[in-house]
C-alpha cells in the first residue's frame, strides 16, 4: 500500500459509513412516491370547490326545446374550447346523453331534441329585447330589469383581493371602489330611460357572510400546495373573495333580484407586480365577456358540466351576443379603445360572432347567474393612458389629460354603457303599431 493510500484509508472508512447513512436518512425524510392504489370508479361526482352536486332532474323542463343542430353548434362553437366533452356527452339524432358522475359512471341524463313535430317553448325567467312590448317614446329600457354587479369588494378588502396598487404619493387605485363609482353614475342614467335597476352591492363590503378564517378547512382540502400557514391563509382569502363572494352574489341575483340582464362592471389591468411599486404599461383596450369557452377539466366537474348544459338550454348566449354586440360597438366608438385580443387557440377563450370586442369565457359570475350576463372589461388601470384619468377622479365636463380634453373615465364608462343599451333596446324591441 502506498503511503498516500495508507493515509487515505481512515477517510475512505469514514466516507463509506457516512454516504449510506446519508442516503438512508434522506430516503426516510423524502420517501419515494408510492404508486397510488388503483381507485374504484367513484360514484360521487367531482365538483368545483364550494360547488354543490347538481340536480339533473331540474333540466327535465328543457326536453324537446332545442334542435340537435342548435345544441351541437352552441356546444362546439361557443361553449367548449377542447374535445374532452366527447367523453361525457354523447350525441345522436334523438338526444344528447350526458354522463352524470364522470367518464366511468353508467348514469346518464338524456336530453331529447326538438323535432319538426315536437318543439316545446324554452322556459325562462328573464325577458329578451324581443319579448318586450313597444317602448314608450324616450324610454327604450321601460319594462326591463337590470342588475348592476360592481366587480370586487373594494374598501378595506381591496388589498386582500389584490385589486389595489399605489404609485408614489398618488391616490391608491382600487378596482372595487371604482366599479362602485361607475355603478352610482350608471343607475340613474338607466332609470331615466325607463329601466328598473337593482344593485348587487351598494358598499365596499362582501355579500357572503363567510370570511377567510371560516374557509381554512376548505383551503386545506383544496388540493393546492400550501407549505406555510401564510400560504394557506392566502388560499383561504382567495376562496373568500373569489369563490364564496361570487357564489353569494349569484344566490342574491337568482333567488331575490331575478333580473332580465346583469351588467358585471370591471376595469381591466395588466400584471402590475409589486402593488407599492407597480409596473405601468402603455396600452389600453376593451372587451366584453359572455359565458362559454369551458375547457376539458372544467367540463369534467359535474357542477360545471351541468351549468354548461343549463346555459345552452336557457338560450342566454343568443341574447348576450346581441346585447353585448351593440354595447361593445357603442363603447368602442365613445371611448376610442381598441379591442383586447386573446391569443389564437386560447385555452379558455373563444371569439364570438367575429366581433373583436366579444369573447366567451367561463367565469364564475357569468356561469352562475341564471339570466344573460354582460361582463365588461374596459381600460387598463395600470396604463400610462388610463392611470392619469383615474387619478383625476370624477368631474363634470372635460379636462385636459395626456394633452387631450377628456371626460371623467367613470362618466365615459357609464355613458358608453347607457348609450349602447339604449341603442340596442330601441332597435330590438317590437315596433309600435
Ligand atoms: Zn375586475
């Protein structure tokens, strides 16, 4: 044995002991993932978080109300973005057969198609423009019940819901307060045209009685990784402002307000990063969202699969597309905003009727509200174009901002919606005899 090797022996012995011990303890600490046991097909359906198992029998009222052609067209061109629905919905000439619990389950809901000899009217609890009698002069919205849903909660909740940022010494930008401000301007404008207007919220407080603390168990069971109490708290907060709050609003809209149309008001934004040192971008745009564009994993959830069916059968899409088209075109003309364009083959959005301002997306609010919903996403709050207008607040007339005489952004928003709705209902109602 060379002297060098002799000196290395104790070191080799120590290493020979340490390495296997290290592997042993590491393996104990991070055990190799076990192969999951093969699960028997589950009878209870997969559901969205805080979602309830649907009552499929409530769709019985829609038997023989829709033709195969209309059903397939709506399903494939508006309501889905993928092909995964084919595992859950089987279509033949007479009916659509929808799996109740999932791909492995033999239970189906059978929806019979309307035929030339058997067509029943679509039961629904809301009035389309074409349903309304001729409007009295100057009152194109007479007889129409509109609910305005000011997006987000605002106030002291704005930071939790991540709809808040501040630039230097500026006034903090808080989307939930801005949507409420537009709502307060919009309500009297629509009423002066004859509409009955209900507000889904009137102050910067949540509708849901739940709070993040009451949702910690759901957060733990949500399947999302939470490696610290702070991360778990953030999941519970998101369940509060995004999920529980929208579900509570839907209950209020569907069970109490029962409007003909809901306007969900939002201001768009780009990712701004640090809310106390936000990124400003130099583009602004406009788009309106209608319900549709369900992806494969959403359709795999029984409550969303049921909602998709219910949406198709209530025929809300046709009305949403008609109203939103007039409103979007008027809004674009009033504001001069270009359309926001989703990428081609977007995994969650579909273009509607070749109108660049209209997109179908599956949002909780436009899915859960029973009647037609127009979800407005104008402006970009953290843009160099709109931020100075937001800082200027609400005012009468025009002011010079960015070198141009401009209306208050809140009034422009309310005026554009009002003019768009007035134009649509003026043109689409039955003409006076
Ligand atoms: Zn928003």
